[in-house]
C-alpha cells in the first residue's frame, strides 16, 4: 500500500482478533491498522491505545457505532473511516458504508480486499477526499486522530452557500454527527441548522 502516513502500534488486543472476520484478522496481524493519504483512509487496529485508533472502542466501547447509529448492527465491524468520518463496516464478508451526517447505510458489494484495492487505485474519488485536499491546501496536514469537520455540515441546506473546514478530534465529530442524525427529518434527508454566533 502506498502513502501510509501512520502505522498502528504493536498488536495488544489479541482477544478482539478472535472475533473479527478472517480477512481483517490477516490484515491487522501484518499491519495493525494505518492511515493513508494524510487522513484519506484510517483503518483501525487491534490495540487499546491510542483511543482514536482502537477497533475495540469503535466496535464495543461506550460510544460504539452501533450505539450511536440505529442503522448499524452490533456485529458489524467498523474497521475504517474516511476523512470526514464516514464509516466502513464489515457486514459478514461485505463492506458497507455509513454516511456519518445522515446515518444512511450503503452496501458497497465489495470484499475487504476489493475495498482496499479500490481505495488505493483511485483514492481521491473512491474515498471522497476533496474536503481533505482543500483543508491541506488551506491549513496544512490533518493531525493523526483528527477528521475534517465541515460547518455547516454538508447535508444541511446552508452548506450550498459554502462550508468552513477545520480539523477536529475524531471522537468528538462522531458524537456530533450521531446527534445530528437524530434531528434529520426522514422525508428530506436534510436538516436546517440555525447558525449561531
């Protein structure tokens, strides 16, 4: 894999490895998670620290994704995320994508290997890296453990007039997005935000 900007620490959550699909187990055994493309793709590792890299925290922790989003099943493995916090989950042997701002789940019809090959062959389009590229141009590199935070969020009506991009801690953005999903009117797929000073 090219453009790896962060390598996960030593694998220290052997117990978790026993519960994950064999394809992901093989990957994490050889490389315990990583960040590619300066934050375009973050694959979590079987480790206890750092928190933002821990697959256990994302899958089974107090704010696991199945607790944050009704559309996520408890046994789906949230193995990765893109630069804006959209999640990639293993549902049996297939990768699904959770759009973080809306809670919409998309079946990608890809195995883990196919997903990684697509991500590496055309990362900008496949991983929707445009916000990251803009942030890098305006503010520099995205720190490890951070995601691109758009305000107003991309799914809002106000975003049509433009958004401000900043780096924010990943878990704060996850919680913000999950709260926002609760405000979305089901029929429109958009929420109107009252912009406050």
